[in-house]
C-alpha cells in the first residue's frame, strides 16, 4: 500500500523549459567535461595520492546530485499556463504593482516557489506578497505586513 501522492509544485512553461535545458546541459556537456578530467587524472598514475582525480570524482558526485535534484523537481512539477482570459493577477501573469507609501512601481510575475527570484521580478505564489496579490483585479490594493512595516500595494496594470 502506498501513501498519498506527493504535492505537485506549480511551474510555468518557461520555468519547466529552463529546468529541462539545465538538466540537458548537465547531463551532456558537464558530464563529458568531468569524465575527461577523470580520464586525464587516471593517466597521471597512482590514484591514492592523486588530488586531481579525487577532486574530479568529488565534482562528479556533486554533478550527479544536482541532476537528481533537478529531475525530481521537474517530476514533481505541474506545468500551469497563465490565464490571460480574465482581469485578475493570476499564476504566470505579470503586473505592475505600486507601493503606495513610496510610489515605487514593481514589475512582478507570479510563479511557483521553485522559480521565484525577487531580483528578477519572479514572485512566488506562496510568498506573503504573492498570496495577497493573487487573483486581485487592477486597481485593488492589499495591506501586507513585512518585517519592517505594513505596506499597501496596489495593482496598477496587467502586462500580459
């Protein structure tokens, strides 16, 4: 008897493609590079005291672990297309958000937690700000408590 299915993590089509591209790069070019380093180190002789060999084998182990983690992340993901049919800020959509206290305009795209990168404007739907803004309409404002203070954010416009 098996337990319940593991929770699926939402990901955008672009996020899934980027993840697959990284896996392909690691399994192709990077694996060949490390195999070449191991081969060259073996030719140097005694493997017991061959630091180049041990470093390359360690790098190989790290690479294989990274590939395994990325494959698991991709297997656990569910690709969700953004919905441009409605007038709400939803998964995969991009919007301009105004911080009403400072007047600063942020451009955020709502994505899954594995794709989130605030510096790139990719906001996790699981974050407090993402959760508060999710499914809000243009013009709507939300209050969000942050470590520094409460902030009032308003959706200025949807970009796609």
